[in-house]
């Protein structure tokens, strides 16, 4: 199955802004984090097709996963 992965802010460094990834039928967002070497602690917001997602939520062919890091500053 093909999943569109969109990365934001610091998560783009060395990984790009958007990419298509192929997975088996049992993929979850955690599989994306593992493949892209993104620690779970670095994920503050996870959206699947524009809605709140869970790290262990099963993905479907054609899903769009957006991953945001914690926001800092002042």
C-alpha cells in the first residue's frame, strides 16, 4: 500500500517535505517513524487524512499522514 507522508518543521531536516512510502497491509504510523528514524517523543501532532491519529492506528492505501514536532520558542 502507498502512504503519503508529510513532515513539518524540524522533522523535514534530511528527510524532505513530502514523500510517498510503500508498506505492507499492516502498517501503522509507528512504522513510518521507525523507517524515517523519528523518535516517538519527537512527534507532538499526528494527523491521518486531516484527523487526529494514533501511533498504532492501522493505515489504509492512499492515506495521508502528517507529522509535526513539538513547537518551541518564545
